[in-house]
């Protein structure tokens, strides 16, 4: 529910997006028993990290191409701290 609420998606919509990302090899999911019910947990793969960083680089190039001297910084811990790490898990 954390990821679903954070993205403002319905459970079906999130499942559909997650399935496409899994098919592309960008995401892995697993079902785990939590309390008395199951949770779906997602983990970004190394391939997903590479694709995400390539996407950010293309956005930065686009912003710079429209005349801004420097692209706005995305929220992260700095250059040594990536925005997303391979293997991080999010709860559904």
C-alpha cells in the first residue's frame, strides 16, 4: 500500500505498470507473508537502475537543450549517493 498510495495509483493500475517493468527486466516482485496477509514487494534490478539513470541523463540533456545552463537537481544524497539503488525494496 505504501508504493500504491505514494504514486496515487489503484492496485490494478500499479499491478499493470509493475508487470510491464518486470517483463522488461527492470523490476522483480515477490509475495511475502506479513502479519496475517500477503504483501507484494518490488525490487529494482541492476538493469532497472541503468535504465533509470539513462532516463535521467536524457531528461537532463533535454532541459539543457532548451537553454538552461544547468538542469535542476533531482532529490538524492548527492553525487556519491544514487537516487535509487539496485536491490531496494518497496512494499505494496
